């Protein structure tokens, strides 16, 4: 790791000021992606603003028809939340297949979303459930939040405070793990909400998480595996690497979407 | 059998420190005043070094020195060598290019060291390493062994035109060609034996310390054979005379072959420590390990099997291109030759075999022995050929094997080896029973009901272990003998230290070796300790690899114990006023034959040292004996592994439903430890077959440079294994043991690929059979079925 | 450099560290507790797992500064004096280790599994839960057996990890 200045603010306001003060500052949430990148010297922030002591950023609560999850809520706490398990079991399932137990004990939802790894699990849930990302400045709709590989709509001095998930009628998540990294080779989140069906795919897209509109249209009428049987996702725009061709990933999207639908609750 | 003797599942003595976090691995050691070393490594696969500018780096905080290949050459530190001379068909010696520990003129693979920074802290060293400016002249590179010798390929070492190190052959070409000419059926296969990264969980490390007053050096390193390291670093690298160099390999966290070799970093650490007169510590990180540890396998092979009208195998011929990497690592030349082609007869009576092996340089990390070393590659060739042949001929693969098994011993193969003992029918039969082979069809039908494909695959393997008779390997080009040493030191109070040239890095020698002594001398196992891994304590030894420590290392202990017993009997004789010849020794008691006069072990050991019962003229005091054991033959562990898989054709996910291993390791000292060795070997073989594959892109960059892209087997990738044994004792060593360390890794890849190809219905499934590969293969299989 | 105060294996330490110091570096290099190992640089192998405030954490992926005020248990703190923790005992009894390098992390993860999932663990659960721990020696066969047995023994009244309570 390169040397850096370490700051541990107690409030969001303090954290924002630190971000403004230093151009090269980076927020540290659970650190499960940032710290490995820093160890390999792939990231070199001049200042680390550790959010672990900022009050009020953790916890899961029900707010009307929404589940609101604080940005610093650890994966394990989302997974074990009775509220999440009851209202959005697919989200609890997604977290249970994310990383490993030790990673889930440190990693946070806000950290994962701000990083927007193209193979991360959370972006698929946020996009499919049409969640809203609440920051210190504004509310960002999921469709506007993800901007491509490791890029989001967040400004340099913007901090995610919470994520608001509308409770769906039904949702499911199916993940096929990359055999090496255990990230999603492909992950498909399907959800039926009040505005219709949404299908979000992680791991496969060259530009990160994306929606499959053709499936959504079919599922709007009939939210079942059968409804999307004939739909083929084109290989164009899919990641191709050592672990799978673009064709394989495109094919897996169909398989996993059908399985997610079959398991949806 | 006593509770701690031969054959007992004694719980391991070494575990106490490992389960309490009090082991002592090289990276746990810190020497006062030590500097941390960090290497500047080439980002290019092939380039000339035009200039290395260290000025900026030298001025950075905490930096003690920045050393380059030119400095190394100025100090006349020699290069690394390959210790096994292989001769080409035309009688010319192999073409070994120079391998300086730090490159001075040219880099030949990504990760080649071009400078080393020594600083007070690791971070300072790493920061300064980034400030070293290297001006490279980038050259075209080649990574594919099949293309390395092609016309116009980049030339890697001047001494090896067309990158050809040797073109070697073994066997009778004319007889083999004749067998093929008269064959009724010929099975042909093209095989890529995928390149693997050993990935012992403990990354390599070295700490070097210079004692100015005595002009002596000490090296702590992660070595499987510290004495060989000392010999090479002394005699070939010219670092220091052997008696002025001490090498200590403390607890070592797994090796699997990769820690046999002498590496640049330990040479540099020694040299640097003497130059700056401070201890120097280097610890590899995992990314560095991927680039610089010797890799394994990497063969491109065409193989053919000739079969007559009676379904008897009449001939086998093989052409293999072996990738040696950018430099010839310590034993690299022997792996694709004498450790490979000599096993191509498998468990079968094959009258004619001919093998040709071309070894080539490429711009990749060096390739050398990795668990099994040549024998997994041979087994994969033979067991794939045999399985495919049976399928092509419409024969049951088990019965086709049985029909061709070697059935009488000793059996001389056409490729050097003389198999001494075995019962291949017995292990095959037992394995088939254990996996319930006769009901496989029912299980397959059940899987199909759920849309799954099911397949079963055999691997009846053989390996040559107990490496090796020195004179024999010497005649084949080995630069060293492959005997083993032991010294038994009995203390006056009767406790015992066993000093062995073997080295344990997970194998449990501290327990099994002590079991042998406890069994033989009738003493409590707690009173026996095993000393290894320190050249100042153990006089010389050849180390641990090739499943040799039981068959060779323990045989040396047996020889030394014979001498101890003989001398102790003499002492007992003087104590009881009887002739030593009249003393019987049993269960720790010395008895005068035909009387009830006896003395105990502790009495005798004490009397050996106080020496009151005999004069100096009658007997030397003390009780300490040493022995060197040179085996008279290889040993031949063999057995049968059967894998059963279920495949989800929609995703290509392969689940191992069942795994049965029945091995013949001869006599077994500790069945618990032996089973553990089998489990671990299978896991590595499954890794090769399903998960692991080192991959370079066309620019010579290692694409699989971390665990993010190189798939290591996790717990959920594997099943529990059903492991059993059959026993034919090895006739060539006193304990009748054959060795068990590599069997799992040797047998398993073929079993698994045979099962997967059986499930998908065709043979085109390369390793590693990852989900995407199997998915594609399953699509192909379904297409084929539909036609 | 800044001060960090951590309680490690029941003993409080105040140590001056650079901000970039990882928890594992604090443990190994400053406190010289070398039982916690480093086997990779991508937070995957789990050789460095310790308990921080009672839960398993990869100590190579946490800043020492972030651990300020925390209670840490390492493999050295698991045994109760000379009495081994039942999970340690189970690893020995079932030959759940060979070279021993991954073992401290394996045992710390195993204790964490039992703390979270209870004492009746089936093979599937154990294999899934060991996702973040890589062993190259054992093929996991005996590790799985050891974790199951250790879990049962922990139920038998043996004291679980010291941190957290």
C-alpha cells in the first residue's frame, strides 16, 4: 500500500468536508474491495476517510412499503435481517451467496454500490427492485445510478446514506459463480413490483449491470419462467474472458433468469 | 501392532504447534537489523535491458541499497543451473541457457528480476522499486510451446537455436511402427496437459544473514531440500564454500515440488546480505508467486495406441512438446523425459513403446516438477487412450483394462522400468465394488430424469516412486545421487533424536518416523523426536519429493536402527556378562537367550555412555549411528480411481457425485496420514482437470496472475472421497513401502476427464473442464446425439 | 504514525502504526503473534482470519486503524491456557491439517461457523461456509470432518472463542 492520510469522521458532514478538502480522498466503508486494490497498488488515495464511526448509517428498517438499508449496513446484517428475509427474501439470498463469511462480516451495501464492480451482486438487486440510492445530496433512481464499469452517478463529495428498496410482490436471484473469483460470472435478479417486472443482470455486461427489456415485457404479462422461454439475449456486449465466452454468458442469462423466476418468492 | 507402532493411525506430533499458531515458518522469523528486499521485475515477456537507473531509488527514504544484474556479475555470482543432463537423439547435450539471478542484458519472461531494493521497511523497498528506471527494448515473445520451435519464432537463448533444448526419445521406434502397421485398431488423441501453478499456501520466503567474524552465511528458506540448496548455491552459484553456508528450512507450508528448486531470490538474499552486512528478508506475495514459482505440466501431446484383433494392446507411441519456460529450473529436464516416458506402459503389458519429447524455451515462467512430475502427464496419456480405445471398440473400459494388465512380476516394460510387485486386478475390482459400478446405469437413468448427464471414468494408474537408485539415475543424466541419510542419536536417558535428510512440509514425518522408531525399539513415541531441515544438524540429505521419504528416508533410518540395535546388544552383553551374540532384543528389553536375565532400554543407553561395564578396548562408548540408504529399484505404487460426475447441461456445472480410490502403497506406517495424502492429491488432480489452468496471453502476460483468475479448489468444489487400499509389499526396501504422496494427483485427472467425456458422449473436452468448456461440450454431445 | 489501542487475546496493546498498516501486520509484526498467516494478496485464502469483536474477519483486509478499540482473538488466544479449544483438538484428532499454514485461519473460521450456525453442521453447510478459506494440502475431506466434530464438541460445554463475550 502507498502511504495515505487517515481520517475517521463522526458525521456525514465531517466526512463530506474531508472529501472536499482533499482531491484524492476516498471513502472507506467495509474495505473489502478498496483495500485489496490498495494492497496491489491499483488504487492510491491520498486520504482515506473511514466511515466506520459515522453515526446513523447502519441498520435495516421498514418505512411504509419500502425497506431502507443504511449504507454502512454490513452484508451479514442484511442477510440476517428478519425484515429483509420476510419482505424481500431474494435480497437476503443474494447476500448469502456474496463473497464469503468473513467478507460479509465487513463489506457493506454502500461500499459495494459505490464501487459498482461489473461482477458484484448488489447492483443487480438495486436495479431489478427499482431501488433508490439516497445520498447526502439527493435521491438517485437505480436506472440513473449505474454508469458503466466502476462508475456511478456519485459526485466526488457525495456519500451514499441509504438504499430504499420498494417491497416487490415477488423476486428471485440466481447466481452462477466465477470458479476462481467467486464473483458472479452471471447473476440475474428478477422482480415483480408495482410498476411491472424488471430483470437485471450482473457479471455479464461489458458496461456493468443492465436490464433485459425484452424479458421484462414478457414478464409483465406473465411473471413465470415459461413466459421468457423463447427469449435469447444476444452475445453482443457481453464480457468474454477465460472463464466464459460472450455466447456462454448470454446463454446463462436465460437459464438463470428462468431459475430465478422458478424460485421467486 | 502397538498403539504408536507401524500401522497405527497415530495423531500427529507436529500438530500441537500448528493448531496453536506456534509454528515457525520462514516469514515468521525476524533477524535483528534486517532489511526487507523487494524485486524490480520485468513487465515484459521478452526485452533487452538497455539501462537500469537506480539513482532516484537510492535516494528514497529507508533505502540501504539498490542492486542490479551488473552488480551481481561484477561480484562473480554464478547463475542457476539445471541438474539433470538430457541428451538429444543425435547425442548432443541439452542446450542450457544462462540463468542469472538478476537479469543483466535481457529479460525472458514477465517477472524476471532486473534489480532488488533493500530498505528498512517493505513499503519503503516497494516505493523505491517503483523509482528504479529500466529502459527496455521490447522484443517479440512466444508463449505457446507448440509454436516455440517454429520458423521465425523469437529466439530466447542464443545457445538454443529454434528454442529447442533437446529432442529426446525413448523406446524402440521400429518395433513400435511395426506394431502399428499390423494393428487392427488404432486410437489417436491430441492432448494438452494444462499448465498449473503449484500454489502452496505458504508463499516462498528467504532470510539471509552474514556473520562477518566467521565469514559465514546462514539462509532460512522455504525449501523441500535444504542440503541440495546448499550444494547448488555453493558449488554452482559460488556463493560460499559449503562449510561456510548453513541452510535452514524450518516449518514449510506445503511444497508440492515447487520448493525443491533453487530460486534467484534466495541467491540474491545471500549475496545482498553479505554486501550490505545486514540480514536481508524477502517474502513473496501471492502475485509474485504466480509469476516466479516454477509452474507444472504444460505438455502438447499426440498419442496413439495400437490394438490387435484380440483387443490386446500391441503398441503405443507418443510425441510430446514440453514447455520448459524461460529458463531451465533445477530438475526441469528430467520431468518430461525420465519421469514421464518411463511410465507410458501404465499398468499394461505393452510390447512396444516409442516416445519422442521436444523440450522448448518459451517466454513464460520456468516449468519444473509439480506433484507427480511427469507421471500425471504419462497417466493422462495412457488412461485417456485406453478409455477411448475401449469406447471405440465397444468394450467395457474396465474389462479392456483387465485384459491388458500386467499380471506377473517382475515385469520389464519397454521403457526402462521393471515393475516389482502389484495386483492391478485387485484394486480395480475393489474400486468397482466400492462405487457400485453395476448400478451405474440406474443412477444415470435417475440423473437423466432430472435433465442431468451422468458419467463414470476410470484411471488405473502406476507411478514410479522411491526416487531413486543413484547409479541408475546417474546413468540417465542426474547430477546427484538420490539416496537418503539418517542418523540415530540415543541419549544417555534413552530418548532418541532421529536426524533425517528428508524434509517434512506437511507429510507428517515427525510422527511416522517416530512410529518406526517406537515400533522397532519398543520405546514410547514421546521419547522420539525428529530433526530435519538444518544443514548444521543433519550432515547431508536429498530432501523430500517424488514420494521418496517413506521408501528411501525411512529405509535409511531402518539401516541406522540396525546398527543401534547391534551396538546396544553389545552394551547389554557387557552389562549381563554375556556375549552380544547371545542377546535378544524385543519390546525394549535385552534378554540373554534362554535365561530370564534382562536389562531395559534405559539401562543400556545409560551404560553405553557411562561406559563402566566395558573398556575402551572392548567397545567405543556412546550410542549414535548413521546410515545412507541407496534404493535398489524404484517403487511402483499403483491403483484405481473411479470418478462419477453429474453435469447440468444447461450451465455446464459438473458435480462430482462419487469418488473412489483404491491404492496399493505396499505396507503402510500411518493409515491416517496416508489417506490424507490421497485426499490432497485427488484435490490437486481435480483442480487440474476442472478448475486450474495458467494462461498467458500472446504478449506473454500471465492472465491468471492471482486467485481472482486462477481457480483454486475450494471445499464446495469437492466431495468426500472413499479411500481404500490393497497391499502388495514392495520387495526392494526393508519396510515394504512404496510411497503415497503423489498418487492422487497422478490418478485423478484422467478419471475425471474420462467421466466427463462419458457423460457428454464425446472425447473433445480439454482441461480444465470449466463450466463454460463443459457447457460447450454438452451442447456438442447433444448435437451429435440428435444427428 | 498514530496510536491504535486493541485488545488482543484479552490483553490491551497501544501501538504506534502508520495509517497503511493492516490489522494482520499489526498482529504479526508489531505484536509478534505469527500464528496468523498471509497466503494471498486478494483477500481470498483466509489464512489471516481472526475474530474482531467476536466475528471472523480477514485481517489482511482491515486497517489496523479501523480496529482501534476492538477486541481481537487470534489463533494464539483460542486455547484456554494449556487446554486446547475443542476445534483445535478436532483438527488434530481428524487430521484436518498437513502443512499447517492455512490451519489458523481454518480453525478461526470454523469456530465462527459454529458461533453463527450452531453445533449440528452437515457436510454441505460446512463446505459452503468454508468458501473463504483455501487449503492446498488436505482436499478439505478431513477439514470437513474436523469442523463437524469440533462443532459437536463445542456444544458439549467447551468454551467458544474468547473475544466477543
